C-alpha cells in the first residue's frame, strides 16, 4: 500500500485529528474525508485504523458495507439514478439501463474521459416527478431517455475549470 499523496495527507490527518475523539468517530471521519476529497483513498485506511485503535480490516469492512463510500476518485460530475419504488413504477429501470448503456459504465463506474460517475440512490424525495436523477447537487424529475441525453450533453459541454 502506498502512502497518501502530498495533497491528500493534510486533509486526511486534519479530519482524523479533528474527529477521532468523538464517540463513534469512524463514520464521521469517513464522511468528512469523502466530502473533502470526493472519495476515501485506500491509503488512508491505515491512518484511520491507527488513530482509532482498530484493525485495517474493521475500517475496510465499514467502507465496503456502506454503498455511498467511494474508494476511487469520482468523475467531474456525478449522476445518480433514483431506484426507489415510486421511480421504478414510472420507468426508472428502463432509465437505469439507458444511462448505463449511454455512459458505457455500470453503477460506481466513471466514464473513460473521467467526466461522469454513475451512481444509484434510493430515494431523492422527488417521487411526484418520477423518474428522477441527481446531477451533482441538482435533482431533475420526469427524466426520459431524451432528457437524459440533453443533461449529459450539457455536462460534457461544460468547460474545464482551471485552478
């Protein structure tokens, strides 16, 4: 296992030191690392384990148990397809298959250009406008394959941000 890279290390150590003394610190630590980095680098597992006096297997077990934790960097944009019952009754399964085919990835996968990561979600609270997707932080309802194509085209046409 390699060391956490130079840009990630200060983030990971800051999160761990700020939260390790709280009761039940593991989940808040994992959530905060993912919030800041976009995913939980595998290289951070030993640091978390040592700080919490737990085994690496314990930390990895929690990460792999919760489907919302990522262990690889996501694309520039995240597209989540709602799989709750209301959305399924209004065509989410067909939309899900269409999204996978259009993007060429399965859930938790990222397009080859690193632009879009496809995720599943279990209820966006937009049941009256099913089927729904969330793109980054925006919920969009009544998504048809045609509307999905429009949304993806918009994402792909956005210029890269230079930092």
